[in-house]
């Protein structure tokens, strides 16, 4: 009987609530998928314990943490954020997903609406898309002028240096998927009445504008390669592995006592 490093056989894994759930997760029964889900759920639980420890350290030390998630539409940013936050203390984190700017906000300094959402002492703020909208989404879709785009690109590195020099920890994650996977996810969203609200006019044009997004994404990475905070690019064609990688990277960026009791 095949066993893994923990000494569990395939039958042992399948004979659990997680294993059974994974086995019948879709119409076609798949032992491979069930084992993958079992291992993912077990690893996720362990990492979520570490997230609780990390957050406790942030609270005790009065640290301020910003985590930004960027990536193409349907790349899995929201799903990764949900797995990170579902077990930690809800009183000490916020998820920010800003709507398009109001007329008043458009008259302000571009970064101002984001600064208003920055963390207080002992808090973590997750941005589901961030100021980097102006680096990719806005110019691709004609939501900003070339002058506004150029000003942003000239200011963003200094802006982030100001953030980190003020004592805020900044973590930048980019979820990367290919064109075929994005198309598949869009189809899944359209077919699911519980997810159809996720589709926007911007999403609808994402496949058609794929190459334009690629050009501006490359410019963003090139422009910020010398910035104060590096990007972590995570391959996200498989949602489960991307979520695990996101959590592992976040934990690696925030110092905390891994052996503390929770």
C-alpha cells in the first residue's frame, strides 16, 4: 500500500471527510483529485495556524502591514485572500476592494484614496487590487490619460519608499494565469448563478485585450524592479497551489515566533 511521508496510505486519506468530499467534488470520480484536495486541506490548516501566530505578533508589536494582490481578472486574488483571512482575528484586519473613483476622488492626488485605507497599529490590510490599477487596468481600458499614467509610473517607487520608511510592512503579490485558464474561469463564472455578479464589463473585454494587458504588465514590472519592495509572482493556473504559495510567501515576509502557542 502506497504511503506518504506522514505514513498515511491512499485508503487512509480517502477515508476521511476531506477525502470523500474531494472524491465526489465533480461528476467524474477522481482518486488523484481527491488525494490532491486532501493534501491541500491538511497543508492549508497548518498554514492557517501559522497565520494566527503571525497576526498575534503583529497585534502585540503594534505593527502595520499592507498586503496587495494584483493579477489579471479571474486570477484568484479574492480566493487567496479569503483563505488567508478565514481563520484570523477579524477585528485586526480589513479587506479593501475599491470601486472606481468618484468625481471628488478623481480631483485628488491619485494615491490619496488608498492612503485613507492604510492600517492602524496592530492591523493588516489586504488590497484586492491596489494603486497598481493605474499601471495596467486603467491604461488598457482607457480609464486614465497618458499623462496620468506617466505621473503614476514616476511616483510609485517613491510612494512605496515613503510607506516602508514610515514603518509599514508592504507585501506585493502578483497572481499569474495564462489566457486559456482565464477563459475557462470566465466560462465557469458565467455558468454559476452564485458567481455571475463577478463578471464586469472590464472582465468581458479581458480576453480581447490580453496582449495589451501583457504589454502594460511588463512595463509595470520593469518600472518597479528597482523599487523598495519586490514583487512575488505566483503561478496561479491551479488555485490550490497558488493559495498555498501566497500564504507561505506572506508568512516569510512578516517576522514572528513560529513556536508560540495559540
